[in-house]
C-alpha cells in the first residue's frame, strides 16, 4: 500500500496531540501526587503517547523509504534506456552461451551414463571369467592365469599375467573430472579439492585402467570455464 504525505501528517499530529495530553497528565499528577485517578490518567496518557509516537515514526520512515525507492526507480529506468544497446548485446550473447553450456553438459551426462554401462559390462566379464577359471581349478595365485573370489566376494582375475578386478565406474567418472579440472585449471580448485580422495581411490583400486587413459592436450584459456561448469554439474555443486 502506498503511503501519502497526508497520512504522515495525520500520524504526526495524533502523536503530537497525545504527547500534549501526556504532559498535561504529568502536571496533574504533580499537583496531586497521591491521587489514584491522576496516576491512572498519567499512565494511560503515557502509553498512548508512546504508541502514537512510535507509529508516527514508522509511518515517516516508510514514507521516506518509499520516496527514495521511487526516485531510484526513475533513475534506474533512465540508466537502462541509455544502456539499451549493451543490454541487448548481453541478452543475445548470454542466451547463446548458456545454450552452449547446457549442450556440453548433455554430452558429459551421456558420456558418464555410457561409462557406467561399460563399467558394469566390464565387471560382469571379470566375474564370469573368474568363476570359469576357478571352476577349472585355476586360482589367482597358482600361475599366469586363474580366478578367485575372496571371502568378501571380490573377484580377482589373471589372464596370461595381466590382472583384472571389478571397477567402480562412478568413482572413475569422478577421477576423470578431477583430472580435467587439475589439468585445465588448478589442483587447488575447489572442485579438484572435493574430488581428490575419489581420484586417489580410483588410482589405488584400478591403476591399470586409469594408467591407460592418455593425458589431455592443452586448450585455450577461453575454454577453461566450460570445463569447470561440467565438473560442477557432475558434483551437483553450488
């Protein structure tokens, strides 16, 4: 609701009248200090004066804030009209840039989903070949080829000297993001810091897998922002 100057005037006049009544009641109490009627009148007049005074101050403050806001709005409109060309340019470019980020995130999302599917197929193959070789009497430690399930149901597979274990594809996705952020931005980046233990876990649990991933080539500085946007999206970060 908009406050008018007339409402401010009325509120302040009521507060002034109430204060005058309080003063008169105080004088009456001074004249009859032992009068219950005078004391009650003074208390009532003081309470009303305090209430109306506070109300007048609130109305005045709200009115002044309203005036300042209206002035600011007028000034803001003038500034926006003067910068219309810059606003149009920003609107056009940012819509396009945001679309590019969304498209890049869609590709990242699809790639991660594909990694999870491939990882599950890989794990299924490890389990299958482990059971087949173990069933043929070839354990993991007895030679160049064999398979064993540990007491924790972990599959250990070795084929012609090469060792294979099940992988956590979600952890590998985190390792990939960590590697990209460190390579393109900095190992001190907040996303890199959040993923450092995930990356170490991947390097400990699947060293042969991560070792087979080639290093990233260098990119221009202008492309670095899209990298961290994708990383934050994978983390669901703020």
